[in-house]
């Protein structure tokens, strides 16, 4: 069960690396605008804010990778960063789009459950 939890945690971390790339580098490119349903003008006007948001997603990914790197000693670190991801997913669902709960929050919740079961 431990390895399943770590696989899910690694996938959550990789998802946040993907978010970092989308928000920091592809925000005003076709993939970023399609993903976030942006007009070119809106993408241009919010580019700096998105880059900042992407940086935070990178910190979440780094924390999860750090917890994985520590192995069993990283339990609390993995739990903390998964809880941060879950909180961000819930907040995003409440304030931006309900879809965020499923894309970001649900994988984090699954990671938390599996971490506890392991």
C-alpha cells in the first residue's frame, strides 16, 4: 500500500509541475488559453498573475517531491503538502470553477487517504 500512496503523491506532484508550466510559460500560448478559456487580451493582462500562481504550484510540487525523497521519514511533509493542495483545490472550486475540485482536490484527497492507510 505504501508504494501505491507514493505513486499517487508523485502523480499529484507531476500534475503541479504541469500547472507550473501552463501558468508560467504557456499562459498566453494556444494551449494555456484553451486550458483556461482565455481570450488573447485576458491572457496578456493576467500573465504576471498567472506566473505567480504557477510558482506556487511549483512549491507544492517541490514539497511533495521532498516528502517522497525522505521516504518514511517524509510522512508529515507529504501530508502537509497534500493538505495544502487539497485546500487550494477546495478554494479554487469555490471561487473559480468547480472542475478544480476534481482536477486538483480529488487527487490530493486520494493521496491523503492512501498515505494514512499505508
